[in-house]
C-alpha cells in the first residue's frame, strides 16, 4: 500500500472518531456523572444511628449484631442509586431513601426498599417498598451478592433487583432527604454504593 494512501486512511479514521481509543475516551465522561458514596475503604460521608456493629472488611461494610443504620450526611431528591448487598437468608435489612426525619428512620418517614426474604408478612418482602408497593417478582437473595438499582424521579419510583424490575410505581409522600442502609438481623454487607443526582 502506498505510504500516502496509508496516511490518508489513518487521518480519516482519526477524524471520524474510529480510532481504537475513541470509545475508551467517552467512558470516563459518563462515569463522572456518578458519585461514589462508599468505596470499601472509609465511612466518610456517613453517620451511624443505633448500635449496629458496622465494620469495614474486604471492600464492604458489614454488621451482624445490634440494630441501626448508616445514614448519608447529604440529602438527595431525584437520583439513581446503585449498590450491592450480601445477606444471610434470615437477615432483615433495607435501603431507606428520602428520609424526612433522619433521627427517626422507618417506613413512615422514608421509602423503605426492603431486604427481608423471610418477612413474616411477605407482602412487602425483598424488592418491595414497605407500605407503598409490593414486589412484582419474588427473588431470594440469601448467601450471595445482589444488586439494587433504585431510581427516584419526582413521584416516580423504580426498583430493580439483580436486573429485574420489582417496583415501578408513583407516590408523592416524600420528596427529598438522606438515605440509610439498615442492619436489623442476620448478617448484612454492602459495597459499591454510588449515586447519580438529577
């Protein structure tokens, strides 16, 4: 191939964004939209409520006794929340969003996205929002890492558990507030917690 033709082809490839690095360069810009809230090494940006024995281990935060919450110091209104959790089958936990009264965290003052496979009344078990929306799909989460994707946009609330939509509903009870990770029973771990505000 003549050298001039090769130079022309390479120049055109660069101009159209077809170079091998073009796709990689676009990725960091997208990733900047997300804010890491827990990276596995520090609880900076969180406060402890209650006496749960939260401790850092192997890139996660874990608890297996007491009761209580890890509460964000910042408040959020419209957002996408992405996190992973691991629980024993007997665990009672949850992700509480838009908490209107951080000193009294519960289903009445927050939206409680439940993690409770063996809830005595299974109506609002894992994947549901307590007293707001029952899970459309019942998934078992014990003894494995699971992923929650929680979206709150105005009154529209969506919960995805391991890629499956368990809740897609509307509710206008709560508009904004911090969110909290709960320890209630069993063994509970959280990792890779990040948020994207809108």
